[in-house]
C-alpha cells in the first residue's frame, strides 16, 4: 500500500477514535483577552451581548469613573463594534441605570429594546435583591421597573446572580436557599404566558448543583444547553466553566456537566460565559492577575475539529513530525496543549498501526499496553498529608509525586484525579478553598515535571469527606490530605 494511502487511513482511524473518545465535548479556539480598550486596571465582569445593535454590556468594579467613584458599587459599561470589527471606547452614560449601588445587565430581549437588570430599583428599597427591566425609548433607557419573581428576597448570604433568556420567559438564578446543597445553587423560574406571572424558583437538582458554588448561568437560544461556573465539579482552578444539556422538557434532568477544557478554563477564577450567534463567546477570568478581565474565544464545529486533527497528523507541523519519527512515550516539551493531548491519545495506537503498515494483521487485539483503563484500575491511590492551614507540599512527598510522573509517562493515555481535603478547623467556605488550593499545588508540581495539564483533573471536597472524626490533632492530620487516583 502506498505511503499516502497509509497516512490517510491512519488519519481516518485516529479521527474515528478521537470522535468516539470525545463524544459530545465542545472545542474552542485559544482564548485571548479583549483589547485594552475594554479591559482596564479595574475589574471587568458580566459580559452580555446584544445582537441587534452589536453592543457588549459589561460591569466595572472598583473604578474611579464609576458613578459615586471607585469605592461605590459597580457600573454598567457598554461598547459597540464598528464597521472594521473594532470595539469603540466604553461608556457608562446610563443615568437611569447606574447609581451608587451594584448595577448590571443580566438579560437582553430578542429585539434588543428591553434589558433586564440586577436588583430591585424601586425607590426606597436601596437596590435589594431582585430583578428589574428597562425599555429603550428614543435611544435612551427609561427608569427601571421591578419584575416580581417570588423567592429571590428569601435568599441567604450576599451573593446571587441572574440570567434572563432572550425569550423573556426563563430566568436562571444562582443563590443560596434553605434547600440548597452548596454555597450557591442554580434555580429556574419560568413565566406563565397567560397571566405574565413568574413561578417559584425550581432547584436544578444534584447533577448540576454541588456542595461548592454554582453561579453565572447562561442558557442557549434553544433553551437546551446550560453553561455555568462552579468550584464543586472537577476542574483546573478555583472556579471553572461547565456545560450540561437538558435531557427532557423538565428543568431537573441534565447530562453530567463537562468542563470546557483548558482553552477556556485556567488555574484562576473563570466565569460569566455568554455567546453570540456566530459562535464567538465571552467569559471572565483573573488568570492574568488579581483583577478579572473579559476574554473571547470561538466554538469550533465538529468538522473544524476533525480537520484540525487531520492536519496535525498528516499535514506536517511538529506534532505530525513527532508522530512519524518516534515511538517514545516520553513527554515532548514545547508543544501546545492541543497537540500534546493528541499525542497522548494516539501514541498507544502506533504499534498496531506500524504492524498494519508492514502487512502484519495479527494484532487485532487492543492497541499497546499503555492504554490507561484497566491498568489504572489495578493501581492504588496515592495520599499526601498537609500541615494545618497550608497548601505547601512537604518534601517527603516529592518521591511520591515523582512516581506519579513516571507512571504517567509510561502510560500516556492515563489521567489522574487529584482531590483535596481539609479538616473541620475552619469554616465551610475556607475549608473548600483550602482543599482546592492543595489540589492545585499538586497539579502545578506535575505540570512542572512535564505532565500535560489536560491529564490532571482537580477539585476540592473541603471538610465534607473526613477519614476520621476530627476529635484529636492526629485525626485531623489524616483529614488534611490530597488523594491522587489513576484513571
């Protein structure tokens, strides 16, 4: 068989395997921050795009030019795209919408003439929790009026967020209530089309909500796909963006949430995902420092993804060169994460491919011995203990981590789950953050030793899964741990 035909068959084979392995996953271009025209030294958040007039609304916090100055609440800012696709200089000249409280756009109607706003603007209520709306009349937004949604004012704690679907028939709410399982849970309220009243918020259920927080929900136009941010599902950092799909017409039956991956998520705080009709997306991250900025990316179609993988394997570039010239399972330094992930997924198939290429069809069994899977099932988890209130890795555990690195190098399709835990010394919120920080510290060590970031799943359990009863200092020591499980 000719070499070109072999390459085409191999490429098709890899794409079939990759498609099966990554079924229903979403893929994105590399994300990047929006220009400095929009991002500032202050904190930007809550981006939401109005398709009708190409306007991006967002929020700035701790900004000197906000209404009331830097130490007042947050203001709504907006910018438009010009004919060349560049953003205009942002403005906050929205006298009826901005005041010294916290102001944010949380929904835009399909027509673009109605916007929904965080909080109740009713005079005398000092912007208590709630939802308001404003109409655009003669190019000005009129004074907001209240939208009555039962149950919002019963929330516990300070934090909550809202998203109003463009149909103006669905409101997603992030808040903590008596029936919540975590710090903030996601709820939905729907509008009765006959009398225009809103329902009591319905809890989205345990598939979506965890003991951590779920926040900044966004619902696609067809009302079937939910994006949200969470620190309770497995992720890369202290809050990642996830996607889940409705299984039926209810609001409580969802597919298991999937992490959007390292093109979107980071070791920092990632949230406030929203999308345009042309598949451009916006989200917020503090990966560049303490203040959050607005980032953009684009959803890649399945056809684009397959073509990209095909080009990587058969069309040249460093990833294809490595595949052609080495059978080594060692990590290849300097590759982008997408190519490294492709190498990890396909190296285990090279032996079988080479036998087929040489005319030996005896290898009809599973490819190679480095497949993860059953091998991972036979390997014992690794446990590391931590000092009180610390996420520093003890020197005595470097040999443990080096053993993990060695195992992953020998098994390039294997992944690890890194789960942090805490004792009950601190409060619930503190313990959760500390457990996440411990998991991230282990992840960072593995990455520095050459393990691909996408092979490491991290999350924290706080003090919710103690090994012992926390009654003595020795018992609490056993609960301050990170557990590494092979997958």
